[in-house]
C-alpha cells in the first residue's frame, strides 16, 4: 500500500467515525438521566474490576515509551497507577452524582406581549478530543461527554494506545448497560498522525475540538482546525508570596505547587516573592527544593541569597518547564508581582499567599487568569478538585468556556418561547 493510499484509508476511517458519532449524538441529546447515570456507574465498576487488565496494558505502553526515550515527565503522565485507576472510577461516580444540565431551563420570564422567554441548556453535539500521554483522559472525557448528552471521538497518543483501548472496552460495556449507543464514545484505533488532520477537517460531523497535551500539539490543532477549539497553550503558573504572608503557609504552598507533580499544566513554574520576606522564605525553601532535586533559576537577588541558584534568563520567566526546574524572582511589592504575571503569564492559574484581605481582593480582581487563588496551591486548578467530577480540559480562552471545563462547559443554550396562540402586532 502506498503512503497516499494509506492516508486515504485513514481519512475514510475517520469519516466513518464522524458519521456514526453524528448519528449517536442525536440519540444522546434525548437520552434520559437515568440511562446516562446507569452507564456511568457501570463504566466505573468496570474500570475497577479490570484493574489488572488495565495495568497490563499500561505496562506495555510504559515499556514502549522507555524504549522510545520518553522523558520522565511524559512517563509520569502515561502511568496508570492504582491510585489513578481509583481516581478514574471515582471521577465517573462524581459525574454521575452531578445534576444533569441537559434540558435545564433558566431565566424564564413573561414579556409585555404575553409570551414567556427563557433559555434551555442543550448538548454541543459531537466533541472531538485530541490528547497525549494521559490515558485517564479517556475515562474522564467519555464520562463528561456522556453525562452532558454529547457524542465524542477520542484520539489519544500512540504512546498510550494499549491503555486507551483497554479503557474503551470498559466504556463500551457501560454504554450497553445504560442502553445507550456504542458510537456515543469512539476511541480512534489508528495511531497515524493523519487521523488528527482528518478529525480537524470535519465540521459537518464534529462541533468542537478539545486538544490536551503539549504546546506543539495544541498549536497544531489551533492552526489547522476547521472546527471551533477549546484550549490552553501554556501553564505558566505563578505563586506570589506577599510581605503580609504567613511564612509557614507560604513555604508549604510554594513547595507543594512545584513538587506535588512536575508534569502538569497547573504546576507552579515561577515563584514571586516580595522583597521584605525574600530572605526568610528562600532560606526555608532553598534546602527543600534542593533535597527534592529541583533546579532553581533566579534573579540577581535570589542568587545572592541562594548560592546554588543559576541566573535566570528572560526566557525562563515565560517557560513552562513541566520538569523539576523553577524560576524565582524577588519583586518589590504586589504591583510588581501583578505586572510580572501580566507580562509573562499564560492566564492559566496564579496564586497569592497573604493575610492581607485588601491585597487578596486586589489580586483576585486584577489578575486575568482562568483560576486565581488565595492561600492555596495552584495544583488545585483541576476539575476533580473543583467538584466537576472531572474535566475535559482547561481553557484559557474567554469564549465559550474558561478554566476547567466540566458539564456546563460542554453544553450551550438555546432560547425557548412559550405562547398560547400569541401573534405579533
């Protein structure tokens, strides 16, 4: 088979998935809550029952990833540990317990003409999801799309193909238990990159694309997609330690925000510290980061206090490391910290540590990010932690969803009008 013939076959395969998804979306839009909840619980139970099968499939992917020379950060994302399998199941149960947004009517009011006008929440339709490494996305995305009445086409990375297909088996069994169409959740079984291009060029079958992965993937999707995209490019997250901070809180938060996991988009990449408390904070944090194996890159003041820190470049301030590397900058005050975040941040997640209520309110008001936090680690910027059950992704765009995208972000609204023979004068 020639390369062009292979590409045509992949395009035809994706076209078939799209047609089936569009047909399934019609059934999903009218599916009742009981059927969707039955399916979600069955998928959760199936995932827990298939722990050993999932672990075996995941080991195949991990072994192949090591042979391909994947970084430790990517291997961490790829791993399906016992805890992550449990979290997948728990996330699905949380989604099941959430109110069904489909059909919800809001803002119903009577107009002077006598008609009643309101808005009804409805599914988006068919959602294409392109993601790398993390096989747990397969379960999270399927659950959220299912509960919100959408059909979905899931295209995971080749590095996680065995894990994704094993999870897909659990999903199909759950859909059958809920008497829902199997085509409501389709996992792309081919690893050819041309499958992504085909998915991005099917607006007649796909209503929205959600990319989850590295900057290169998201840039490609944003550049090539003929379908609307919900995305974020970078996770350059900051923690600012104010001079009115509780130092013990600040140290715990700054350490957790960087070291709890390195390869996630809500991991702190830059630590900002107000000058009056810089020496105290760095004296505590420096040895902790050193013991954790974190490379520190700092401004001149940071390097004065921590001899082990390397000089930071201007590029460091805008870099998402996804690795045990941290840039540190000592700033004069809150205004300078906000200015730094505006200049170098990615509008993902930024936090302040302070006991000053006025400064906390100013930070919340002026920092234009999808999540803004007071006295908490940036690692909480997550759909599971926010009570969404799971997330389809995190959006740093302002339309139509922002921050962790859960059930409501996977729906839209239409106007409904109720009358009783009303005609317009």
